[in-house]
C-alpha cells in the first residue's frame, strides 16, 4: 500500500487528480491513512475510460421501437413450454439438494419513507409490526425448514447501512438464521467527479465524495468479500435474488427456480403484467433477440401505448426485481470489468473547494457512476421471464405514508388481503375489517396455511374428547 505523499502523487499525476492531496499537510496519521485507502481503491484508468466512453444513455427511443415482448412463461396459459407441476418438482428437487442460496439486496435507507435507518428495519407487519428484515429472513428460514436443507443467505448492504444492519441483526439473533448461514457484505463505491473537469470531488479534506456503485456492483462485491468463495465451497449453483422493500416476495419460490432450471437459463426474472401503458416500472423486452430492460422514463409514449390485436399491451412485462441467477454468470461478471456498464447521472454533490470550505451547489455539478444488475440480461444464456400475480407477490414499500402508490398503508392492505384469502381458503371465517397477518414461520403459502389449520383443529378436537 502507498504510504507517503510522493508515491500518492505519482499515482494521481497521470490522471490529473493531484488536488486530492491539497490538504495532506493538515491531516493527522489516521486521516492520511483513510484518504490513502480510498485513493488506493480507485482504478483511475477505468474511471477515465468511463468518462470518455460511457454515455448518459443509449438511444432508448430507437431500441424501444424495435422491442417486442420477452420470451415468457405467462400466467394461465396452456401453451407454456413447461407445466407448473413439473417446474415445481424440479425446483423443489434443487432446493432439497441444497443447490440454491439467496441474495438479499439491502443497501438503501428509508429516506423516502421518512425513516432515518436502513430500509430493512422499517416496520411493515400490519398486525405484528415486524420489520422488512424480519419477514424476509423468516421466509428464508421457513424455506430451509420446509426442504430440510441449508439455504445460505447473502445480504448486501451499503456503506451507509452496513454497521447499523449488522448491529440490528445481531441484536435480533438474525431472526433464527444460524450465524454461519448468513453472510453480510458491503457493496462497493465509486467517486463523484466534477461534471466539467472530471476531477474527483472531496467530501472532506480526508475523504473522497463516494457513493454506492448500485445493485450492479453485487457480483464484484460478492467476490471481494469472500462470499463468492463461500458459495462455491457450498456447491451452490443458483441464487434467488430479492430486494429488501418487498415483503410479499415468495423467497426460494420452487416453481420459479424450476422454470429457470428447465429453461437452462442463467438469469430468470419475475414480472407482472402492466395495468397501464405508463406504469412506473422497468419494461422487460426483447430487442434484436436479446432480453433487456427499458426504464419507464425512457419509453416513448407512442411505443408504450402500442397494443396487440387482442387489445393487450405490446410491451406488457413490468420488472419486479426478483431474479434467479446461475452462479456461473455472477462468477463471470465478477471477473470482467466490462460486462456491466456504468451509467452516468448528473447529481448535486456538496464538495470541499480549493480553500477547504464546503461548497453546496444548487444545481447538478457532478457525475455519479452506477451499475444495474439487470444489465446482465443481454449477457446471460437463455434468459427467461416468468409472469406472476402482482396482488400475490409484489408490493414494494417505497414511498412515504399517504402516497398514491407503494406506500406503507397500501402494502399492508395487500398483505392483509392475501393472508385473509389464505385463511378463507383454509375454511376459516374472518370478520370484515379485521386485520390479519400470517408469520412465515407459521405458513409460507395457502396450502401450508390449510394444513396447519386442519392439523391444529384436529389436535384441538382430539384434546376435547379426552
């Protein structure tokens, strides 16, 4: 590691970044070590190449006009390549064999929720007040118990959430998941650069202006943290991927895993059918034979409105950010810097000016770099899309209370409605207006709910006869 100013300058000078040491003389040893470590972690050559070759966006309009619906397993269709029964059998066999792990992406904070903690700590259980972390971790634990196999969980944080997340999980004993089956790793960061000069900005005299590199940084972070080595050691072949904001996710969904395996896919993704042309969701499409995602903001209105002869939307598939990855794909992505491109975004970033004062611009002054995990779709072999019911599986909590969509109240209402249906299908009577919630540790689905209620009723009846 570089340990003195002259050696640091030799590293920075070829890229015009010597200004990062402007306050070196006023730093103490600990501060110098901190700044030194941040500088050492940056590939300035690649940073320069990103600025020179990466564009803020492709010609999404042209891509959208060539787009068609993706290869998909559709809900309720008789012409799907595989039946739900065979998909479930294949998926369950893989889970029973211990070949499936889980990735939970939990790097965000609850800023839009008005919650000053990692989003995973947000209480969302409509009756229990259980947090997103509790619900999702208990789903993984319940799946492990159902299949009698270890399902390791790899949880990705960000620098802003890492320490608090670890403390929270330890305080709650990881909600029952054994310590050796939960790996918490932190995603990488990228420096913000001045939009005009390309110079890296300082957030403080001893610190660069850094921000998370996006969920697309997951493969590299898996490798850097040692988590990928653990995945290989356990002979895990596929990873179910979910984001922390969706308490309705069917974690380790055997049917989804089965479709993925039967299709010999390296990347499968769950979607819901859009209800309107302008739904604020990424659009999963096929362009020139390659599956990819076009963000709703990049989809021209006239293309969004296009319909098929039966009246349905031509571009119908809305992304849910639920995937299954082949480990081989993530392994390749973690080794190659060019598989996942960086997206550039102009942002307002406070910085330390030449005199050491804090400058707080009112307009976008900087470029941030971010990678998106769905950019692996074009690089994956045999990617497929599986349609699911939004009411059953997709209720992300993103916005503050009172928002029209994705608010805590709406998510809780969807959870209550689903669990009410499970209970009613099991023969239970639920009075109108009563909030209900089923813990994942009690039941993961309607079928298990029915079995548990039937069993508990039989036990109660047996005891009453004694």
